[in-house]
């Protein structure tokens, strides 16, 4: 870590030590930018792969694709990596790129305020300490703030209750009656595991999901040895997967031939695994494929076929000490209640108060839906560059490929600011508005803009989270251009 005068500003301050934050840190270091710090509220790196320890937790992107091109995951053991390996990969990134001296753990950012006179961000920590930085890089993530449903009596349950992202250590469900509220991406991973140990499992489904086969398998010893002996073989696999995934973007266009084909695959998968017609009907979505996240599983449907598992589609009326009561008056007894209810995905900034020029509130600016130029930066918030910001999520390819494009953009911006110490970069409102109008117009024909309720769009129908095209379209668009910015200069 570069020697710096105590109290002097950092060139870059990164919020969060998930894969986005530590990937950004590694790229800064590779670019010769060493005066940076990563602030992490937890006691270790890993983000979502540190927090989600529920049984069966895994990535739904192929493991050769879910790693950075600059730090290959050569020893990954299977086609779809599971949580322990992905957490290990995050820790390895820290070690491999010597990032430990740059990371402050157990330090929570509560505020970020732009100082126009100094041309710096003032970053407030929960401890009361204040840090300063030329550039502020929030790597908040989109899937890290658990969402709990507002169900009457939620706090009255007498048993053990928790969100899937807060799974208790060493939880033993043997012989216990378990209720799972939710049946989406996390739930379809833990439900088969819970079904194998619990005395009884009741799954409360609000709406079904489109589910396609996963086809997961371990790599055999010969394959693993070949990848580790010849990293270019791994890179070829990564490139082939990326190219194939890019072609699948057309599945996200509502009514396209590709969308109809994947829907046929999902229906065939359901038919093959669920012979009971009544249960199949409950598990068949009534919305277009892609409107909600398309899920991958080989073992979720078979888990529902167990004698000890019940699928309940009647709405929940309330939670009582003994279990869950549905609107038909039935009490479903439970000893353990799991909320597989997803995450609060659309505020992006979570509880952090961010204020830009003249004390302008980012929360107020985003009240109608978060938006940012290229998902990276917002007008009136100079030198703030987001990782995994609004409209940068994907439904077809690896999010890490988007991160790498963002890293390159932010490194270029940070280098420009370092080369001109008094300079600040404030993206032009007209540039950001033109981008946003075009983006939302492209969204209009996508499945994400369809008639269902999803975490991709807000109550007003604005698609807040997803990118409107393939990754290569984002790569072409996300090139740092100084002319896109108002150039401001510090007064002090």
C-alpha cells in the first residue's frame, strides 16, 4: 500500500468487499493506482458468497464463466460452483492481488457527502470517523439486503425464524417441521436439501417460476488436471461459454422464437419431473418467460414429489405462534420458518445517505427509480462511479463480465482525476437523460417489461435493474469519454 500522509484523501474509496469491490481493487492495483481503500462492514470479504451459507447455495452461471479473465478459477470442481468454492475464490483474489493492506473490515459507511470546495468526498463511518477521497466507488450489490414480507403476526412465531441469507450456523433440521415462504432462486436450492432432512416441509408459493434443467456435474480428475496444466484450455472454455450465453439474450425478447423454445424446454422439464397433473398446473407460470428470473434446477421438482413435502398455493393470511394460517383458515404447523423472500434490490444505496453538489440527495433523485449513465454515474454526484449500478444486471450472461467493463471505465476515470489533481467529473445531465430514454425504449419489447411483478422493475413499471442488451453492446457503450462530463475544479 502506498505511503500516505495521515488524513490525506485517498484517490479512490471503494464501498464493499464483495466480488465487485475486490475485483475493482485488483484492477486499480494492476493499473499502478495504490492510494485506495476498501471499506467493508463485515469481518471478511466475499459479499453474497459470504452471507448466503444455506444448504445447496450455488451460482446459476457456469463456473468457468463466473470468474474474472484476469484471475481464472482453474481448480473449480464442477460445472456450477457452490458457495464454499466461490467464497474461497473471493478470498484468493484478496491474497493473489495483495489487497489485505487496502481493506478495512468491521467499518460501516453511513454517509457520503460531496465537498465542492475541496473537490472530494467526505465519507462518514458508523464509528464517527471521517475519511476523504477523490473518487467514491460504491459496490453495493443488488442482492445483499434481505427483504421480509409484511405478513400480519410475523414476529409472533414461537419457533426459529430467519431469512435464507441469514442461515444459522450448524442448523439441524432433522425431525423438525419446516415452512418455507418463497420458491424463487434461493429457495429452489435449499428446498431439496431441507426436504431430505426435515420431518415435514411446507412450501408456500405465491407464483410459480419458469425452471429449466441445470445439468450440473463435477469435473473429473482428467478434466481438472488439464485445465490447471493449460490455462489456455480454460480460457477457451470460458470464451465458448461467453459466446453461447450472448446468443441467448434473444430469449429475453418477449415472443421471440428463442423465448418460445426455452419455454418449451421448461414445460418439458416440468412434465418429465412432475407426473401429477394437478401439481403441474400449480407449478406452471401464467406470465411470459423472462418476466421473472428464469431459474435452473434438476432437483427442485423431485423434492416436491416427496411424501413429506407439501406445496401450498393458498395466500398466507397471518403467522401465529404455532405456524402459518392461510386464507382458507387452515393452520399449517411449523417449528422452523424460512423466509426465502429475496432481497430489497431497487434502492441500491441501502441505508447509506449520499449527498452531491449543494447537498443534493441521491435518495430523492432516485425516488422514482434508480438511474445512472451506463449504470455507472449520476449527474450532480461528481467522481462517484458505481459497480453493479442501475440497469447493469443480466438475465443471460455472467455479471462478472459486466464488472470487468465497469472496472476499465472507472480506472480510466480515476487516472484522469489523478493526472489533474483539482479536477472533478460530473456527468452532463443531457448525456445521462439521452442514455436513459434510449435504454428504457429498448426495454419496452423485453420480457422484463411484461405483465408480471418482479424484482427487475418498480411499481411504476420502470425496469430498474437490468441491462437492455447483450454484454458486447454494453462494452461498446461503456467507454470513458471526458467530453461526457462537466469539468469542475476545486476551489481549495
